[in-house]
C-alpha cells in the first residue's frame, strides 16, 4: 500500500489552495481518530481522508472521478477508491463498509466545525465546544450550504450520538490545530 507520505506528496501536487489542503488534513485527522476508535487500519483511513478531494480544485465538475482514475492508475487500494467515490453520493446508510461511511460522516462536519471555530473571538478550536456547534447548527443562515440533516446522519451511520460524533471531530481536529492554524 502507498504510504501516508506518498499520499501527502500527491495531494500537494494537485491542490494549491491552503484552505482545501487544511480541509483535507482535517478529514484525515478525523478518519485516523475513527480508525483507532473502531480498531481499523489507521493508514488506510488516514490516506483516504487525505486524498478524498484531491481533484476538487481543478475539476469540481468531474469530482471525484478524476481522483479515482488517477489513484487507480497509481495503484492505490480499491477500498480507498470506493470510499472516495461514495463520499460524493448521499446514501450513506447503504454504503457497504465502515471506511465509506466514515469518510462521508467526516467530510462536511469538518468544514462546519472549522466555520464555527473561525467565528470564535480567538479563532481557536481549543475553545470550541459541542454546545457551540449545536447552537450554530440551529442557525439556518450560518454555513447554509452544509446540510444539518447530513451532519446528523453522519453520526447515525457511525452508530454514534451527535454529541459523541461532534466530541470526536473536535478532539481529532484539536490534535492538529497548529497545522490548521486554528
């Protein structure tokens, strides 16, 4: 299997946007957290999170197919390709693997937690609490492009309460806060 270092180098070759890179690092951290929590392959989960949006900047209309083709040509694990493919679909209850479900459940929530962090006075994820995130979820005008139903469904497909899922996401992102500038 390709290494995390290989994946990071590849991501940096294809993504120049600092905010998109930070998003991908956030998803990687969340995926790694859940791999450990569920006793899964940490490298497989982390690499999947790190590469999931590698084509979005240059090919948003063809996302994630460009990434899947490139990763397949480079010999990446088919489980990674499947999870990246499935994360662009919105039927996570039917996803066949925990890897697929975890990527889907980690993607949008990482962006929402980042948005909540950025409106905090000090813009520090260390100051973000589950109650703050839930309060912002009730504000329809805040980060309105992110479906609240999808955030809730993400917790559900992982077999977690929303509070537990948010706690895990915040904890995972706090672990790389300096890399995220949060």
